[in-house]
């Protein structure tokens, strides 16, 4: 597939961490080659050209790769569609989702790592999960890890391709051999009835290929889903949606709110509330001023009370949404197939406008220093807040 970089870069001091479309985790020097070629990786001149081609002559504006970890070769893994994880930096560790998934409905590497920890200074592998997430993965893995602090402990939270949200103890860099993450807790984010009906498991791939459809009362397809969004930690709670590849069509989703300080399997005991009025979602939620804003792939934006899960309002953009909500300056921004939708933040639904940008906005808008940044499929827009019109 012809894909560019799908990962959002993470910046930590003078280093940039990103996952490439070749399933690599790389660390870059913010200053590029302007301050010399930092190592341990120093082969940029050959890396930028095809094998056996003449190395390029490096310039100060060229990228300086500090280290490179090839997940295809060094783990190994088999990514499905895209490796698009955004890297989490916590302490001296870089936490990376590998993208391990299926080919033709079959897990190629069922014991491969789904989440790894690398030394952020050298790229050395420090820890990985035990392989059980890959064994249960339905399709692919596109979630990014999140750091949560609850009950006096830190947890690395990861949304698995098996539809389960996991809390792991952080890794350490004290041993030479890679360790296995200690799992602190896990929560199945597929509600009862999504994985089985009448005591029999629902066949995920039979549904994808047009098998017998199990419909809810409103005609929505009910089936197991993976976690594509990134779990969000706020005020001791984790908020996470479930969804599927948009090519699989519409279906029932779920938004789960769970405690972040659990132990063991908290699928029953750790869930504080669950909202079933949402369709399948690719989107990471936003939490602001006591409200949760969640988008579903079919185009609806949902606003709920963060403490209780009570629905405040729903707005239908009538456009596909692959983006996630951003709350900034009292507004809710979300990218759609045709551009950008803007709503007023708060318990009262108010549509402020739609901005047609000439192509889809699949990425997430972001704001910094009074400027809103929106990347469409063709352009990057920067909109500055210049105050009220005279």
C-alpha cells in the first residue's frame, strides 16, 4: 500500500520519536545534521537511497537519525495496513505499538509483540508483552499507549487489537535481556453480547465476509470490535471506544469508562459506566470541563457527562469521521470527509459551522499558542486567533 507517515511525532527535549510506514521506531535529533551526526545510528547517507546505490552527501538540513529499531526484523511482527502508533515517552522508556495483525483473516504471527518498551536514548529493547494480545487480535492494532497515574502507581495503558484495554507496570532499563511486561489489570471493552450470542462465539471474519448478520433492535450490526482509538486518562479514569476498519461498514460500538487503579480482570468490577448509543469509532475521545466528546465513524459526535455517562447531546455531521475531537477555546473541532466541523463546547448543542477544505481531514486538529492547525489530505492550514472582529 502507498502510505505516508501515519504516526504523530512525539517531542521530548531535543529528540523526536516517530513510527515510520516501514514499521520502524526511530529517534531523530530536533536540530538535524546542523549539530553533527549523533549516534548510535550514523548511516543516514546510505539509508536515504536504495540498497547498493551511491550514498547521498548529507547537508545540515538533512535528518539526523539517532537510533532506529526495525520492528519487522528485530521482533519480528507482521503489521496490517499501517503502523501508525504515536510513541509514548515516560521516564527513560519509549513505548511503541507494533501494529501486528492479520493477513487474509489469519494472524500470521500469533505470539508476536503488540507493545514494546525501548530505551529512549539508544533504542534497545527493554520489554514486550507476552504475545497473548496478538493471539486474540481480530484484524489489526492501531492504538497508541497512554500513561496513567492512579492509586499511587503508574500504568502504561494500551488498547489491544483483541478489544481489551490493558494496564501494564512500566518497564525498567536495569537488565540486558528484554523483560515481559507485568500486567496489572485488563478490561474487555466489548459489552456482553458483542462477542457471543446464545452461548456461541460470534465469528468476526464471517461477518466481515458477509455471513449471517446479527442485528440489534435498531438494525445496527452487533459484533466484537478492536480498540483503534487511544485510551484517555483523566481524573483517575480511563475512557476508550471500540471500532473496526471503516470498510467493514456500520455497526454497534461502545464507550467505556473504567477505573485506572484496578487489579486483575476488571471487566465487571472496574467499569464505572458504559455508553452503547455510539456506533463503531476510530476516534480518541476528548475530556474537558466534566464532559466527554466522542465521535463515531458514521459521522455522529456524542457529548456525555464524564462522571455518569449521561448523554447531553448528539450532533450528526452526515460525513465519515476518522479524526478525533479537539476541545480548544470553548469549541469542539473534528475532521470529516469534507473538512472541519466546529461545535460549541458545553452541555447545550450548538453547531457553529463547517469549513470545506477541498479534501478529507483524517488527522486530528491541534492548537498551540493561539493557532489552530488542521491537516487535510492536501494542505496544512494554520488559523491564528486575532481576537474579536471590530
